[in-house]
C-alpha cells in the first residue's frame, strides 16, 4: 500500500524573528553539508527581519540542487532560509521514520527528476509532496527507524571520537615542536620538501578507462572534501602508473581551490591534478602529515592573497615552510605518542565508510518491505 508524502507530513510555514536566532540556530544551504552529513554553524545571520521557522524533530532539506543530498533532523528550534524545506510529521508518523523516508537516495532522485531549472535546479514543492511513500503502522515505522538510527549513532560516535583524537594529536605536536624556546641538542631545521615528496596528480581526462577496463574513481577536490567517491565521481584507467593510485591512509594535500590536508579513507582511486600525494622515504606518516597540516592555514592565506580566479600555492611555498627534525631518540618517542592516534583515526574513518554503505544499502530494502522487521523485537 502506498501513500503520498503529503499524507504523512506537511511543509511548515511559520515564521521566526531574526532577533531570536544565533549562528547555531540559523540554517541555510551554505551551512548544510552534502551527502546527509548534517550541518555546521552558520558564518553570519541574514539582514531580513523574519524567516522560515523550524522546530526540534522537523526534517530540513536544501531545495537547491537536490543531488547534493543536504538533509538534517533538527535537534533544536530555530530558523532557516527560504531555500530550505521544513517537513513536520502528521499524526501517526514517527519523526525518525520520516527522516529516513526523505534520506533515501530514491527521494533525492525523484526531487531532481521533478525539479525546475537546469543551471541551479530547485525541487518543485507540489511534486515533492506527491512522492510515493510506503505505508507502515507506527510500530513498524519505529522498528525501521530504530535499525537505521542505531547505525547512524555509531557513525556519530566514531566522528566524535575522531574529533577528540585529532585535538589530542594536535596538542602533542604543539607541545613537542611549537613550544620550544631553543632548539634541543642534535635537532635540526629543514623544510617540508626535505621531509616529504609532494606528487601532483594527473590530468585524468587523458586517462579514461578503455572499453574492457572498469576503471577506478578519480580523486578530485570534491571527493577529498566529502571523504569518499560516489556515483558522480569520474573514472580513470586502472593502468595508470602505480604512484598515482591512492589507497586508504594515504596523505592527500589539495593545493589549489579549496586547500585541504587529510588522510584519504575512501577506498582505491586515481589522483587527479591539483592534488598532492604526500609520501616520504625518510620519515613516518605522522611526521610529514602533522607538519603539512600545521602549515595549512598559512597556505590558505597565501593562496587567498594571490588569487585572481582560483587560489593556489606554488611548490616554492613548500620550500619556505620550515620544520624541526628531532634527533633519533626524540623522534621515536614523539612518534610513539602520535602515530597510534592517527592510526585509530584512520581505522575509525574506514569503519564509518562501511557503516554508511551498510545503512544506504538496507534503507531502500527496509522501505520496500524486502527486509521484514515485523517479527524483530526492538
């Protein structure tokens, strides 16, 4: 049995005064994260007097470019821009169940198929409310939502753990290297280019898969920023030089456009131009990652000052970036403190990737009834 979306929820229309909002409670398309990753704090509040209101438990979806899959279940009351759709449940509809109805990839595909505009497509509200949804009684709704929510809660726990681990690693690095008043005995100064190799990627449009080659995803700035490749990622040949094939735990530095340094944990892919693969034959990963990460804010400032179209840094900036190399004994001591932290961060990210894949694979099966939860006790 099928219902329409309008049978289980409605679009909220109430307004709220800007004076009642903060950067924590104001939501726009800019501070909603793609691929169902939630929100971050807004950078500023709008200058108008009142905007669309939302309440705790409502489901917020960016209505611009639905393919970005920006969705968030509100944990607080607040307000949002007019480009956000605010869904509130009707009687006999579980709020978590509604969230997963709307978080299903099938919904975003439908929203795009019925959208208006080409350059910046917007979901059509009338068509969206006609989206077909499965009928389940509230008891089954809660069971379905509980299964999916348990996975999301594990994902969130790993994210919080990693946030704490990253702060801990940063604190150790700063204490060991940045708080020094004088250079210890047998320590020396060098540059980033002295401790690591920065390999620029290929122009992958020249390395497309042949007809008998399934190919591998191309790692671009978009993929690095979101942490994984998706079905919109381009493909390149599997026969590219091995140095340009990226694996989990590799250090990647985006040096053009959106500058970013991170451990890649999104599976095997090919390195595109404008990204460095950072490696070293002399030093461990913790060492060259921490120092490259340390200079990121400086590199962003340099790129911003020089930007005419797309900000970037040149290789000579790496040569100017000074680092401190400890003696062998201290290098091993510090590494024993930091490397296990980074290893755990990488392990947690890979586990999260598997959990996200699991959630996204069983969600449509639960909604279609292919996976029967009626006899499951939750």
